[in-house]
């Protein structure tokens, strides 16, 4: 039996991303004090010694598909682009039961939790065969089972052929947001407006798969303009936005002005879009990411996530926000700080979650990873981690290494008497 969850009141001698060290007091799920390292008396049973660990805001995953995750081996689909992934998925989806969906979803959520993610927004398909709400019921069940360990928010992902009634029924059952993929619809604008009308009728927000292609529809501006007058507390975000990344400066600027005015959060999903996009471009293959730098420069709320994990839309992935952060640095050219912010504080902002991290009064959603700096942690992604949700230790992983000792140094070769030291150094 696990001894977790374990209520914590003190984190001792943690290193922060700025290199400073401190003690952190926790109470009622909040950070209540920050003091110089080792200045707070240990509190038996509820003190965690974080010597050698970097303490960060816990990651939040802004865009997952828990109903699809971990199905790659069962489906064994061909590798390929978005359309081929959808075909493979739809064939398999017809065979799924509520129980089989819940089993994979639970495993995927716990894998993300183990890596440090304490909040997940997951899309869930409105299915087109059998009970349309099998996936919804499975994910609602998993959300209940994991309450207290990880916060799960659900988005009804409706294709253009899913009836309004099924989407509304999903919201009535407890799904939080309306979603869809209008760029795949025969009439993208009509499908987008339909989804937004359903959200308005139900009084909920939206998270739309938006323009997930290097060419084709560009609906982001219309989404932003339509929600501009929505109440501020009705959340709206757009995932992927690959097409946005292909625009020239003038058109990009116009769309971003709309996005900013509509307060639409943008969610980049590097691992999946690096996989799905570019198959038709064997030379100078484009990266398939959104216009990340321009989005940040425009002051738009920005998040990044892992999206699909080991399913027809992406055969790989570790459900690890540090993997996403690493890709934001190498493929998206963000700084290490910007990259980690996108998967943690930025993701929480886009998901409308309360601020978290090592700040007095913030939610005690924290991840400690063995390492000395953000660059060390993002580069190495040590499995040595402590995961804290609502002030409780909910996951702990440790790894040990046993590496053969290097051979003892051998005697240096005798230099030829005619060579001087400089010549040897140059050789
Ligand atoms: Zn998605």
C-alpha cells in the first residue's frame, strides 16, 4: 500500500529556478511562507527535505486526449498525417467500451501525475457509433476516482457530424467545455458558429481544435471576434493553431489583434504537430508549430501541452511536461524560462486555474525535480521527483544509477624530444 497522499507542512532547503534556496511552508493547500533555507525547524512527519531538488510550479496539461491515450500498440496504425490518424482512430473507436476507455484514461492520467502534472484538461470524443457518450462516461468516472490527486477538466470534442443533442447531453452529464475541430468540417465557419452557439446556450466556455494544418482553413480570427463580448469568466481557448504559424507578418498581426481583443488563450502542442504535419514536404520539412514568438510578443495567454500520447496521432511521448518544454526550446526557440512557464503558469492561466507555485498565497501545486537549475532539469528530465497537489505529496519517484567506474588513468605517452609543448597542443 502506498503511504501517499501525505499532507505536508514544510518543504526544506529547496532550490528555486533563480538559484536561491529556501524553506516553504504549506497550509490548507496554499503556500503560506517562504523563509531562508534551513531556518525553519523540521516538523516530524510532514517535512520534505528537498536538498538537491529544484522546486517549480507543477505543470498543468492544457490539451490531452485521455480517451485516446496509450492505444497505439492495440491499434498498430500506419504512421502518417492527421487524416490517416483519424481514419485509424475511428475504426478502433467503434470497438471501445466505457470500461476499456476508462482503463487507458486512468493509466494515462496517473502517468502524467507521476511526472508532475497536477491538472489536466482532456478532450473526449463524442462518438459516432454506439453510445455516443461512452467516452464521456468513462472520463467522468476517472475524474471522480482521481479527485484529490489530480484536477481533471473535460472538453466535449464534437466532429461536424456529431448532433447538437449529444454535445448538450455531455455538458449536462458534467463535461466542462464545448470543443470541436471546425477546420475539418465541410463548412468550417458554420461548424465553428454552431459550437459557439451551443456553448452560449449551455453557459460554458470553449476549447476549439483550431486550424490544425499547414494550409487550409483559417478560423482563429472568426473564433476570437465571435467570443469578444462573452463574459470575462467564460473561458475560451484555441489549440494547435498550426495555420497561424504559416502567415506572413501583416496577416499574422491582424489575426493576433483579434485574438488579443477576444482574450483567447493559444495552446501549442509541439510533439503531436511535429509528428502530424509536414509529411507532404520531404524537403525543408516545416515544423508545424504555431507562431509562438509572435503570440508571446502580443501578450496573449499562451500554454503548451503534450496532446496525444502513444495513439494514432502520435506514437511516442512520455506525458512529461519537461519533454514538451524541451521541444519548445529546440523546435520553438523559446528560452528555458519561457518554455517552462508555458507548461506550468501559462497553462494554468489558459485553463483559468488559480495561480500556483512558490509564492505566498498561491496554490501549493508543486513539482520538485532532482537538479540544480532549470536548464539541468529540462535537459535531463530526472525521474527523481516529488509531486505536490493541494499541499499533499501525491507521487514520489526515485531512480538509482550504477555505472561502471572509469579505468584508472594510464601513464602519459612519452613526448618525442624534438616536439615542444606548443606543437603537441596544436597536434
Ligand atoms: Zn487535440
